[in-house]
C-alpha cells in the first residue's frame, strides 16, 4: 500500500509540473513546445496506474480540472490546424493519416462499433439508419471512420456549438460523394435539442461535452428525456491516470439520466478513452433520480459489467463479411 501511495504521489507531482508548464504557454496551437509537453503528458497518463483521480485532495482536483480545460483547448486547436491542412488536398479523406492521433481514432471507432454490435443487436438485422455525434468538432474522425469503414448505409448528423468547427468539417467531405451525401453538420447546443433526438438509433457523446460533472449530468438527463426508447447511447469517459486528460463519467450518472448501462470498457493500449454503452430505458420520461434506472425505488443497483475487448475472431469474421457485402442479417454481430 505504501508503495502505491508513493507511486500516486510521484505521478500527481509530475502531472502538476506539466500542468503548470502548459498553463504558462503563450498559445496552445500546435508548435514544437506545445507538442512536446502534451506528448509527455499523455505518455505519463496512459500506463496503468493505481491512482483514483476522483479521490484526490482539493488542490489536486483544481489542478486536474484546469488541466482538462487546457487539454480541451489544445485539442480544439490541434483539430482545427489539421482540418485546415487536410482541406488543401483534392480529397481530404484520402489523407486522414497525416493526423498524429489517426491510429488512436481508427482503433477507438472500431472498438465502439464492435461493442455496439455486441451489446445492441437488432432483430431487424440491419445497421442503424441514423447516428448522431454530439461534440463533433472541426475534425469529426469518429463519424468519418464509421461512415467509411463500418456503416456504409448509415446517415450521420454531427452536432457542435461552433459554426467555424462545422465549416471546417464540411470541407473535409466535399470531394467524397458517398460519405459527403450521408454526412451533415449542425450548429446547436445539444441541451436545446428536443424532437431531433428521437430519430437516432445511436448517439455518441464526446468526452469533452459537459466537462463538469453537473454539466454532464444535465446533458445526459436531457438525452434521456428526448431520445427514442431502446436507442443506444455511447459515452466516452476515462479511467485511472487518463482521468487527468478527460472527465470521468460515473455509470450511475447515466443510469440516473434514464438509461440502462450495458457495459463499460477500459482500454489498456493507445486508445485513451473508456467507452460506456447504454440503452435508453422505456420508462425514463418523467421519472426523477430516485425512481429512475436500475437502482430505482430503493433497490440496490445491478453491477455494471466491466468488459474485455470484443473477441478478435468475431471482429475478423465481421470484417470478412463486410468485404464480401454479406447482409448484416446473416451475422449475430449486426445491429
């Protein structure tokens, strides 16, 4: 135990030093100095660690909250920079691999797709008709990868509060007739959307939407009030030291918002974000926190399974069937 405490203390000290150095930067736009500091930060946070960032003291919590805000700002600048760089190509989607975290997004998107197929199968045997991504930003990698690699017939609606981010994103799909025809971008605050939310089979919630816990709870409760019964919600979270980079979402927060949490997955590789898969509960509308979800009416909550990655044999089988254009209805991995 003492060794673990020392390890946690050393990590917090290191992260505190990096946060202070990043906060002093004149700009968080990509530059050798910015890139070096954030590379060091990510390298420190990705390995397995005994730290539970939710139990740190007040000073460390304030440092962490400020660091997440700095990471959010830097991520926005990074995506805008590469969106502009990609827009200069005749077909930007042919050059997505120039983005430094390209493989991370490829693996994260594949993971989320496999988890959805594993936990949200559909008796109709078809892929989802319409998907929303909330917090898509200027470089909507997840939507682009899912549309191009995994969901060839699905329509994607991307939501971001920034019109400049959406303008950049629209330029990326201008030359691809297939993806461009299935991809739309909307400038909106998700907390003000109502009827639109009911038309989606799957909704992805980006990690940095509602960074404070109370804001995240408000967003999830709003989704629970307006999404269609049975629709899937994919929430990105963080675990361990990766909680210095992104907000941690308590699955109970999702349950209280009107969803049944089906699985939680914590990666142990270059994929930074944890993934929570949930289903909109049929009785969510009009229920308060004390009446909502699996812990309703005084009953103890049912433990949420922390799952391993989808088995590789299933993933390979699915990929082979996609290549041969076999109908999703013929496999148990279909939506």
